C-alpha cells in the first residue's frame, strides 16, 4: 500500500508518516519499481500501535521504547502519565474556576477583570496579612464572587484572616449559605467547624433556619456552635442541646449564659428548669455534673427553680447542697 493510501485509511498524514520513518518508528517494508514507499499489513498495524500509544500521552521517544525494547516495563511510565494528567486536570480546573468567578463578578471592562484577578490571587496568598486585606477589600472595594470567599473561609487557619472572611460573608447576607451548608457535610472536622462559625455570623432568617437543622448534626462541636447562636437569637429549640453542653462540660459557662438569656421568657424558663432538674434526678449523674447543673439553675427564674434549689440544699452531696444554698441566698437577697 502506498503512502497516500495509508494516510487516507489511517488518518495519519503523509508528512507525519515520513517523520515517523525519519525517527525509525516505522519503515516501509519495500519500494515500488518507481521508488515509492510501500507499506505492508505489519507496517500499518505498527502505525496504529504508534497512534494508540500517542493517544495516552506518550512521547514519540517513549513510543519507540515501548514497541522495540523487549525489557521495557510500562507500569512506571503509565504511573508518570497518570500523575501528569492529574496535575494538568487540576491546573485546568483551577483556571476554569477562576474564569467562572471572574465572569460571576460581571466585569464592565478589563480594569475590573484585572482587579478581580488580583483579589483572587491575594486570597490565595501565603501571607496572612495579604489574605486579610483581600477579605476586607472584597466588601469595601472590589466585589469577590461568593464562591471564592466561602472556599477561602473553609480552608483558612489564621484566626484573624478567618474573622475578616466571615465578616465579608456576613455582608453578603444569604449569598453564601448554600455553599456553607455543604461545608457542614464535609468529612473534615475543621471544615465543618469553619462552616458553622461562618453561618453563626450571618444574621438572617435563612441562617437561623440552617442553625436549627445543625442542632441534630452528628458533630457535637457543630451542634454546640449552633445551640449557642440560637440561644443568643432567642430560639428555644436550642435548650436541650445547651443542657447537653452543661452536662458534657463543653463551653458549659457559655451554655449556662445562653440558657439564662432564654429564660427571660417565663414559659421557656419553666422548660429550662424542668430539663435541668430531670438531668439532676438521673441516678448515674456524676457529682461534678450535678454541681454544674445546680449552678446553671442560678439564673433561671420561677417557682420551679426555687423549689428545686430548696430540695438540693439538703442534697447528700455536700458540694451540691452548699451550691444550692448559696444560690438560694442570692435569690432571696434579690
């Protein structure tokens, strides 16, 4: 078969076939009487083998080794190709993400594009100061796509920078809530914690609803942040989780303060008192836990609480009895 026919059937140009020949990759088996290259069926099969290996990303040099070196082992080469492909995909994905974010910012001109690019680069800087300035300027100067801010806050480890990023997100209102909700489902505990801390600082009804859902989260840290925030917002649904925090000695002082704030509503105050008393009555509760529960009753108004403290002032556990008696004395003085 002559070179023109081979090129037509294989899809490899005559010029490329000549290049393969110059590299020694494939040589026509024979020549016609007129001196034209003539390819055998084995030659054509080798051409297809070359093209198959090239489609995997192999260089022509590696293709030649693969076809002619009997000691060639492809595993290492394939592993390298896998690594290179992943790096290329990651690079292309990063570029696509950046372009999408620039598009989302709806730039009016190239100056806007350049400012957005500079801000996105600053958010990814190794310098905490640069990242913090970028977070602050995202509200005051150049708008940054919410996706970039959420991604930045979920990976940020510096407390000052994280605070600036949460402040910037709070100024966007509900814009980042959907992405932050996804962060709550992350398998990485640090990401979940950063997500809930960001939601806490968004003062909207939608954020409150998301925090209500977080009360049943499997991560106790997430539940704790949600409960404290909801307590500050006057949401009585947080009461059981706050009592759990007192029992578990997890931010128990803050939890007791939140219960005290919620107790300004008489109906909620009775509910809190009943919950604390029920945990005190549990036979397996340790002395230290009973003492914290007694202390939590201090700022819960109402007859139910007063009666419970009176009974506790005669408790068999001297520490609990003294705590209850001290609280009763303060309440009577008031």
